[in-house]
């Protein structure tokens, strides 16, 4: 019998006692005056008055408890052929020394540290060193190009940047340093120091007076036995800013606090993921995404688990058995990945032959999130792995699952296509556009009643107006998730689509608005629209529609290549933008709004009603014809 229903009811009846009990699992330098203060911040604050330090709870605490020799980080890098473990003792030494290096370079409480790194342990060490000083880190995913990085540097104004000479993708080395230099050149704000990790695969030149060698600085601090104590911060002080895509090209800096974040994440490790301290947890994501923050770095370490830091892909490094090898070699108890990774594995190894080659005896559960889990992929994984495959749903803004199947409380029946049931902390409702509640089975806007639980984002960096407007104005008293879906009669949540212009490509959240801004900057483009078209591997792929400026006459292929190059340069390879087609007009409403949703349905071959407000229904036929021509030329669809 699952304890889920009792636990959820206990939370609903008395949220403050529920979270006070969870908070007892965290070391506080000073306890909170109140569990929840509704008067603080725009929507209240958790653990107001408390003093704490996240690094202390992730690292020092375990050493002080006599567990310093336990493994904290298991680095596995098939792209470099390297493996290496960090015990909690070693992690403490390196984090403390790196924090000393940062402090000597002027980083203190509240200062920002930007981290632009591949999946190497030094990135995680830098996050913890920043937390140790009470500084605020902002990790930028390595697949973003210079311009996106520049936007983040300009907004977060970091005193110090930690970066590396290169990252390694399956078949190519990605030189990070030129991207970093270009970003700093573009940004109004200039960091005082850049600590650069030199990698032997592609070392880089350092700029005098600004750049310093990461390893040399760390070595010197270690040799001189320099370290730092954990700086006490308010529970409500920011731990990090993580930029995520919104409707416009300007990314949103999601701000997360220290105290509530620790309480919620620690709770999930035992109760949602069902892990015990000392076990190994693996989130096969990237530190640059929220999944990486919560479940590569903070969650497992708070719980005294070992975390796997994997620098590789699900396929191609070297084959579709990579995930099963890592699980076997590191004794992984639970894996968290995106459905797209499983689809890639299934495509390469449909029979699951690689699975049988590895000892998965310590592996209990596969967790999926980041995009909708299609029932075919879930069934395939259940069948081949003979273990529970659990979908759960969350967002950068929440920092942990809003819905899921809490293995730690006892697995509930798995319903294919559903992201599980609401987690304690989340009162999930489905509302019509006018705010009235939908019946079970009816599609609507998914919202959560306020307040958000601990770890819910406390703001958008430098953008409080945007914070209130984007998330809290449409449905007063609720957090608007921008996801659409329904709940069934048993309360299971089904997430079907985004309600904004955000698309999900290979588990990466991307803004079509940002892509449109890039296309619109091309001199031959008068107007454009980008949609997310269904893709069997990556879930969605961006597709651009271009209207040429008067008099411009262009070869479609050549223009497409120019736009693709522009997109890689301005947003980065992560946009996975490869397709654009020229059309004479875009379908619009009479008030001039581009009908992207309708275009997307046509591109996906879904039946579509002609919107009542459309200016000229003929344009839809033109779009259909252009897509047909395009697909025939590409040899893809009929
Ligand atoms: N640094 C630099 N470039 C990167 C990068 C990084 N950290 N991550 C991805 N890229 C590049 C890729 O090399 C690729 O470049 P290319 O166009 O030159 O081939 C491009 O960005 C697109 O990447 P992606 O869409 O991820 O495609 P892929 O073919 O490299 O891999 C998958 C496909 C499905 C295997 C991969 O996307 C995956 O594992 N996704 C899971 C995502 C995930 O974990 N999301 C977090 C939510 S849980
Ligand atoms: P991110 O903030 O990058 O984690 O992306 C969050 C978005 O990814 C959500 O708003 C959803 O649109 C999508 N998403 C995440 N998890 C799931 C899931 N389990 N099922 C469906 N969509 C999901």
C-alpha cells in the first residue's frame, strides 16, 4: 500500500507542520522564526529568519558525520576516456580551496559567479564553492552561443566567471573560450576574473590580467592549505539564478533561495525517488539545466548519496549500451533521464540487446521528465528493463516535481501518458481561460494554487514586473504553469502541450520568440514565424516560415543555410534549427496575431478547424501547399 494519499492529506491539512518536519532534516545555523511568512516577498517566504548554508548541508555535514570517505561524485566521461571519484572528504577540500580562490578575487555574499562549463566535476565544485561563500551562481548550458551567454552576463553581472577551454560533443571538440571572449566583448558588463579549466583536448590562450588557470589556482590554494568556512546566509537569500526560455528573446532569470530549496530537495530524495543515503543516483542531464542543478548537484548530495556526472550521450559514446554500462559500473539505484534519450537508445537498439550485457541488479527505477513521455517509449522501457518507469512533471520555476509517482512512499499504479499525481506542496487545478474549474478529463490551463511550496522560484532576476505578469496575473491566487492538460477521475495529471510559444526539443526548453528575433534580423526577411513540429526522436523540431522583403528573390536552400548558420551563431547548436521555408504570407487573425498554433497543427498533419478570427482562410491552404512542396523536396513526408 502506498503512503501517498495519507502523506498528501497530511500536507493539505497542515502545510506548515508538514514542511517544518521536513526542515528537521537540514542543518540550520539559526532556526526559522516562522515556517511560512505570507508577508515577505510578493507571495510569501519559507523559513524566514533562518540562517543556513547549502554547501554545508551538501558537503561538510557528511564529513562531520564521519562519512567523509563515502563517494560523493562519480565522474564518467566516455568522450575523454576518463573516470574518477570524489569522496566527500576530497569534495570538501576542493570546494573549500576554490571558494578561497574566489574570495581572494573579491567574491563575497550576494555576488554573482557565472559558470559556463562542460560536464566536468570542476563545474559542480564551482557551484558548491559559490554556495559556500553565499554568492549566487548562474550556470549557462554549454550549447548556447556567445550572444545568449552575453545576455546572461549582462543581466547577472558576475564578478567572476568559471569556464573551460572546451567541451567535447560526440564527434567534435567545442571551443568554449572564443565563445566566452566574444560574449564578454559583447556585454556591457565585464567580469574582473575568469578562471579557465584547461583541457588537453583543446587548450586555449589566456588573456593577461583577466584570465587565470583554474587548476593552477586550485593547486596553489590546496598547497597553501587555504580554505573557507561556510558563510551563513538567510534561508531566503538567493542560491542561484538559472535562465530559462520565455516568450520573448530575453531569457528569464529564475531565482532560487537556499533554505526552502534544501528542504524540498532533501524530502524528494527519500520520498519521491526512494533513495537511501549512500546509494547512487544518476540524473543523465546537464548541470546547465534545472534537472542538473537539482538532481546532479544538490539533491543527491544533500541526501548523502553519490551522484553520477556523465560526460557523454545516450548513443554514440560509444553505443546504445552506454546508459546500462554506467548503471552497472557505478551501482546506480535510480536513473533520471528525458524520454528523447530513451527514444535514441530504442532507435539504435530496438530489441534492447545491450541491456542484457550489463549487471543491473542494483538498479530499481527509471524516472522520466523534461517532455511528455509517449506511452510507446514508456512501454518499451518497462518491457526491456522489467522495472517501474515513472514519468514526473516539473519546470525550472518549481525546481522539483509538481507531479509524479512517489516511489519512496510506495509506487502507485502507473498510467501510461500521465505524469502521475500531485506531490505534497502542489494543489494542482485545471482552469478554463475564464478561470472556472474544468471537470476531470477536460483539457485546460494547468495552475497551482498559491503559495508555491519550498524551492518554488522567488522571483525573476531584475524583472519583478515580468515575474508577476507572466506567472500570477492571468489566474489570480494561482501560479500559471503555461502547460495545458487535464486530470482524470483518479487525480492523475496529463500534460499535453505548452500554452505559450515555448517548444521542447530533445528535452531542451527553447523559445520560438528568440528564434524569430534571429530570423527577423536577416535583411531578406520581412516577417517570420517559428513553430515546433512533431519529431519522432526529439519530440519537436523548430521549423521557420519566412516572408521575403519586397523585391527579394532567393533560392530557398541558400536562404535556409544562411538562417541555420545565423541561428547557430546567435543562439547556439542547442536550438537544433535546420529547416526554414519561404511562404508568401503568414496566417493571421484580423487583429494581426500570427496563428502559430494552427500552423503547427497543419505541419503535424492534425485536423484543424479554421479559426473564426482569421483574416484570410486562403492563407492556410498556402501554408499546407508550401509544407507539401518542402517535404517532397526533403524526401520526408508526403
Ligand atoms: N555543448 C556544446 N554543444 C552542445 C551541447 C553542449 N553541452 N549539448 C548539445 N550540443 C549540440 C550538439 O552537439 C548538437 O550539435 P550539432 O547540431 O552540431 O549536431 C546540437 O547541440 C543539438 O543537440 P541535441 O538536440 O541534444 O542533439 P544530439 O544529437 O547531440 O543528441 C539526444 C540527441 C536525444 C541524445 C540528446 O539531446 C539527449 O540526450 N537529450 C536529453 C536531454 C536532457 O537530458 N534534458 C534535460 C531534461 S531531463
Ligand atoms: P524546463 O523548465 O526546461 O524543465 O521545462 C519545463 C517544461 O518541460 C514544462 O513546462 C513542460 O512543458 C515540459 N515538461 C517537463 N516535464 C514534463 C513531463 N513529465 N511531461 C510533459 N511535459 C513535461
